[in-house]
C-alpha cells in the first residue's frame, strides 16, 4: 500500500510544486502602451448571438483602431452570423468578412484562408463566442513590443452562473490556465488556446503548413509544439488581467464531451516529452484512486487508501487553484 502511495502521490506532488514555482517566478505584466499593428482573426460558425458583442469589444479597445485589422472568417454558418458582421462592418472599415470556400471546413482551414489577407505585425486569434477586456489588444501589443516573442499564450477564462456545473468548469479552466502559465515559465509550454493566442505574423507564415496536417482539431497545440521545437523561437505566457478573453462554458453534457473528452483521442499526435510526462502523472494519480476504490470491494484497507489518495490530491489541487483564483477571480462572474 505504501508503494502505491509513493507511485501515485509523490510524482503528483513534485509536479504541482514545479508548477507552483513556475507560476511564482512568472512576472505579472501590466504595461499597455505600444504602436504595433495587430491583425485579429475571428473564427465564426453560427455565433449570431454573440459576434456583434465581440466586435463591439474590439472597436472599444483602449488601442488605436488604425492599428487594428479585424478579419472574421465564416465557416459556412447557417444562421445570420455573416449578416451581423456585414452590418457592423459598414461603420467600421477595419473589419472584413471572409467566407470559407466550398470544401473547406474548420478552424485550421479558416486560419489558413485568412493568412494571405493579414497585414499586422502580430496576429491574434480568437473565437466568435468570446468577449474581450478593454485593454486586451493594448496589453498584447505592449508585451510583443517588450519581449519580441514568436508566440504569446494569453489567458482564456470561463464566466459562470449559479449552477455547480458552470462553477466546476470555471475552476477547471483556471487549472488549465495555471498549467499553461507555469509550464511556459519553465520554457516547456504544454497547453494553449486558440481562443486567445498571439503569433508573430512571419512565424505564422513560416509554420502555416501545420494547418494542413492532422488531427482535424487541436490546431493551436500542434502549432505551439512545432514552433517550440526550434530553440530560437520563444513562446511566452502573458500573465496579465488586461489580456483576458472570457467565454461561457459548455452548457450541456454533449457540448462538454465535445470540448474536453474528444481532444483526449488526439493525444497520440503529441510527441513532446513534457506534454507526455505531465499527462501521465495526472493520469496515474487519478487511476490510482479509481483502482483503490475497485479493490476496496475485496479488501477494506484499499478504501482507506483511496480516501487518503483522494484527500491528498484534493488538498494539493485546492492550494493550486486558490493561488490562481486570487489572480483571475474578478473575471469569472457573469
């Protein structure tokens, strides 16, 4: 039993301490002053209910509209999303609507299609169901001007309501952002989100071939891992409340499974050693608790071990989440 505890918990504790140290040494960035041209690429499919809100957020940025190019790529929407964009663009000449041609589908195809239309020094990608903070682009531009990175991983948070399900998903997202930030601080990023990702345009053009590869999803992760292979490329996490993109979590079980469970089957495409180790340690810790519960039907002592493993893991996770929540919490409420 003690050996099982060592195998399951000790690596997990080491991982969390490593992540805690990464977050602690990552400096907070609060500068918002630069004159960098920015191209915002918005992937859209049937988001008529929110796209106008996002475009309003962008046109109300604390950043010169003359430095902002907005390209909305419509992935064959069947609602009136495209009409919403066209109407909004009539009063904002820096907003452009592109439509994916027949036979082209998905976010990878949208990013590839938009690339030849982009003019900004840095490309910021997001999704049509998101909302932006007022200093979003100013903060990203200032960070880019300060550090000249190849890619910037920016924070994506979930707003939540009163339901346990939405609150649980918001906490899960905080944990993922903590993982992204801490591993990036160690120069071994394992996670990013295309809902808030900034890439030097020349780097994006150089690695555009990644948008032609499989798997069909996880284009952001695959691009990040490919860029990171070159030691001359620098991938940073932007630790700033000004750079937050927020969105609502999946509202039903089907959407949740689509967003969280399906990408698990794409992991076979990830060959990065750090990604594999982090995923394996987390998997072993969770599997050990489940295995002890099953074994507890035959020997009572394994139920006690399952309880101990679960409590240790929950305590560590709580401390981990508390640290990140203190930084991000003001952006989580509806």
